[in-house]
């Protein structure tokens, strides 16, 4: 680890933080219990006052990662902050009290991944239509529309009965093997 931000985080969090460097950027991983403390520390003590974005990453089978990108405009340095929440109980304290800009990002992450941000002032769906069921950015979400609508590559060369023999038919990405029209 290099840089003053990484050194100060290591000094404050010790073994509770995993600090890595990649391509000149610092990444800090903490447990969910240390999440708000880390966000507050990098904002107040390290000058990372600019909140850029927050999102989730589905990391099956056990967890979701919550990732935040913040920036120190005076030093011109970025930090990538991460924590993991268990898939079976995806709860994390809201970051809205630390970075107001986290509001919509947490709502989107709640809607798309099902991560619940405890204490969020208005944790309601943001993007999907009313009544939508499921969390479409989870890797186990079945993309039924790909089964209902023919895949654009359904006709392969030679399938018209003219020309060379066809290749093996495959389902589009995200569609389980037991979905789709029965083989003729």
C-alpha cells in the first residue's frame, strides 16, 4: 500500500481494513460494521468530499459487494471503498448521512440487487415499473424476455435447407437450459 490516504486508513482501522493498490488507485475493503466509520473517515479526515457513485456487484453464491467511488478534489486522488453483505440477509447501513449523493444510488442498488440500506430516508423503487418482481441485476435473475422473443441468431447459415449444415443451436445468455421451445 502506498500514499497518505492508505497509510491513515491503515493506522485507524488496522486489521479491520484490507488495503490494496491497483493501477495507481487505492481500494479499501471493510466489514459492514465498519462501513459508515470508513465513509466518514475518508470524507472528514482524508478530504474525499466528492461522492462519485455507489453500486452493487453480485458475487454468488454467498454475497453482494457494495462499492463506492469517492474523490479528493484538492489532492486529485480517488478511493474505491468496498464491503460485502451476505446474500441471504443483504442489509447495510445507509450512507446518505455521510454522502447525500448516495440516496439515489442506494435506491437503485436496492431495486436492482435487493440490498436493503437500513435507515435510508426513502428506500423505494427508482427505475422499474410498478409491480415489477425480482432484482434484474442478480445473476440468478431469469431473463424471460429472451425466451419469449426469438433470439436474433435463431437462423444460422444452412438452416434454411440450402447450403452447409447448421451449427448446434444454443440458448441466449441468461436463459436456463430447460427454458425455451421444445426441440423438434
